[in-house]
């Protein structure tokens, strides 16, 4: 009896302890989950967001300061001499259709103006195909004015080319009947092509049509005597092509919100576009359906003749050659190694990030204050920017029709021989979520269907999102590209931003990493990405710091400028304030100037620069007492590592042979 009583007490004690444990755990869970919310884009910044980040953040010059060697560079795209206004009587009209996204459009329009000047032709406002009314955009805007300020474009270039809003009625009728000669130039089209082939037909027909699909219509590098044409390209891209007022207002508002946080911010553009990933064969860097989607796109490029390469390639080998992007996780590690603290404000630019939020998770975990346009703009602000649009018909989900018994029998007969007569498996039910989204087709058909009306409208919206991101990226205290100079020779967002920043604010921090070098650096510490050794971090810091100045500019000029002039508009579109600090010209094998050689700025620019410099001298430096790089537990340091850093070792980028841009 006593034994049974003891057993009962033991059981009662166990039950009591279990209940108490459950109550305690539930209490802790309730306490800890108070601040846990599901991630979603913020419609607006909370009022106390600046306090969360900490307004009293010391600005570290090692991370945010200007590049002293580039402070003497000033923007100067004005015509130098012997530059006349357009002739009264032109040789005819140029009517152009521009295909492609934001970067291709911007580069193509600058080429069109240069061509019009070269041929003494009247340019009709280009028709941007991504924003025509057939794409479902608001009837409030025309094609060009959906993105850019049409009046500003015409007024600014009045001394360069004559621009008309439309063709004369007689020529318009001919165009509708397809009676005008039409050409499809490429970004490598030469001056001779226009002067010998197109100019005679322009004079004869009085109007020609140009269809520009690959982001350019004129070769990037022109002879030395054509420097004025290059400066005209700069005037178009950096001055004449102003976004429409609504875009500029919202873009400035976004920058103001970022500045109100009380600390500098860095803009990062991942550059993860399905088109460029497919072109360079980077499918294996992704997972699941994204790999298949990239391969589908690559297969289509091969069939259309855009790409002359094999379908299946080694993506990891391509990455080692610098032909694949730096993934957001890798960029986050590089920035942490450079010393950027986890509370750094990072603006995520780009209307498309292939792979979705999943590829951004590591970056967001390293930098808690990673923002994008949806964090800074309300839904109403973005909706007002788009304008009133006609509602599209609902895409109602319809399950596939049920097969009849006869159809099942026929399918069974055509299925081929089997090892044993098994009945066909039942059809798996198709759920609605599997048929929603732009990639739902991949489970049913080997060919990608034509884009829906909603897809076309979203592409037009992406032009606006890229325009907002472009404004913010230009104003950022630092800019880091994820995928530029990708080898396709197509204009890309990052290259245009880097070129514009180099033109307007050359001394601002713009990183120009060599992806081939960075890939080798990551291969050295692939097993310890989040706890690298001190000597590895030193190599990373040296490479990225050098990419900010002369070494990075030479690389940009060597690889990017031959494809996109606007990515490196030096020395044609800049001048140097202090002639005593002028650098020696660095020329490539073909005689092209890679670095240096800018003209001396006019006197009025020197006086203006001196006034600005005197104002800066009165500002107290906030870098006193701040270490070169933030000390944190991200880097695994040891005395042996520190000593090995000081040993005589050749930097990685000096050991490596010169990278071929087309490799």
C-alpha cells in the first residue's frame, strides 16, 4: 500500500512539473514574440525610424569620405569650339522606335541625337515601345513623356539638333503605308555606315526609320576628331533627359527621407536580370524553378541567334572568370569586411531582382536597414505616379478539362511499352496557387507563352521604378554594383549610374570591383565566409579601395567604355580644376586614353570651386578618433594572421593575368 502511494506521489509530481514547465515556456514565448512581425515592405517609414538607426552616428571618412585624387575633376560637356547651331534646312526626318528596358532606352536616345547631328537630320521624338498605349499605360501620357520631360528635351538641345514632336502629315501617311526605308542599326554601327549608306537614302526619301533593339545605334569609341559628338552624348544623357516632374518630385522626396535618417546611405544594385543571367550562363547559381527559367531564356537566345554558345555551361567556371554577378550575400560580406556596420542604411535599387526575396535574405540579415522604394513610398504615391489606367479583365483560374474515358484509353495506347501492365497513375490535382505568377507555364509547356496584358503593363511600370532608383543612386553617398560589364555589351543600370556619378560627382565613392578578383578571393575562404582571416580582409579592403580611384577607372575605361560610352565619359566630358594636379595619360594598346588627359576647366569654374572649398574648410571633421574599419566579430583575427598580412606577398590582382573583357 505504501509503495502504491509513493508511485501516485511521483506521478503527481511529474505532472505538476510538466504543467509548470509548459506555463513558463508559454510565458517566455509570449514575452519574446512581442516584437516579432512577419516581414513585409513598409508603406511608409515609421516616425521613430531615425531614432532606431541612431541619429548620432559619426561619419567615418574611411567609409564615406570623398576620393581626394578625383576632387579636381568637374563636369564639362559644353561644346569647346567651332560648334555651330543646326542648319535651317535639314536632310530629312529620323523616326525611331526604341525597344528594351530603362538602360537600353537611355543609351539609345543619346545615340539617336548624336546620329541626327551627324546626318543634319530632324529628330522626331523617339517612340519608346515599352510605354506605348498598346501596353495598357495611362492615356494621360504619350510614349516618351511617360518617362521623360518632352519639353525639357527639346529646349535643351535646340542648339544641337532640331527636334519635332511628330512627322508631317504627308510623311506620316507614307510611314503608315510602310513606304519609308527602315534600318536596324546596332551598338557597333560605324560612322561610315551612316554617312555612306543611310545619308544618301535620307536625302532621297526625306525620312528614314530606325529600329533600335540592343541598347545602342552608334559605336561607343569614336575618332579623336569626333569629341564634340561624344560631348553631345553627355549633354543628352546627363542634362536633356530629365524625368517628368512627378518622377523627379517623388525621387527627391525619397532622397530627403533617407537623408532625414541622420546618416549617410549606400545604394546597391544587384543587377540580377534574367536576360543577362541567361546570356552569361549563370543558371547553376540559383535553385529550383529559377534555374529552369534561366535555361529557357538561354535556349531561346541561342535559337534567335542572339547568343552563339552551348546551352549547358559550368556556371561556377563562368563565375571564376568574372562573368556572373556578385550575389547579394557576397556583397554583404564585402561591405561588412570593409567596415560598414550592421546599422548602415542600404538602398536596394532595381525594378527586377531575379530570384526574389530569397536571394536577398542574407543581405538583409547582415544589414537590418536595407530599404527599397516600397519602404520609402506609400502605395498611393506609387499609384499616382503611374496615373489612371484602364482596369484589366480578371484572370480567373480555370482548372484543366477532365479527360474522357476514350481520351485516357488513347493516351494509354500511345504511352509505349511497359515492363508490366500497370494502370496509369491518377492525375495530380492542379491547385490555384500553381497557376498564378509569371512562371506558372513552366510546369506544363516547354515554350514560354506570350506575355499577358498585365505583364506588358508591369514592364512599363518597371521603367518608372528604375527612374526612381536612378535618382536615389545618383544621390547616394556610396554606390556598389552587383553586375555591370557583364560581357553582353548591352547597357546596364549600374554602368549608367557609375558613369553619371563619375561625370557629376567624380569624387563620390563609387566601387568598381573586379569580379574575377573577387571570385578568387571568395574561393580562398569559401569554408569560412562569415569568419574570414585578417589577411583575407586586408586583401579585400585593398582591392575595393583601389577600385574607387585610378585602378578602378582604368578598368572601367578598358572594359565598359568600348561597349557603353556613357559608363565612362572621360576625358571628353570632364575638365580638371588644378592643372598642376593633372595626371599623366594612361593609354591602352590601341592608343585609347584610359586615364587622364582632361582639359583645364574655365576660370569661372575654378572660382566657383574655390568658394565651395572655403565653405568646406569651416566644417568640423567628424572622423576624429574613428578607427579605419569598424572592429567587430565578423573578422576572425589572430596574431599569426596579422603578422602574415605584413609579410611580403604579391597582391592577388597583381598575380593574375589581365582579364579579357570578352572572355
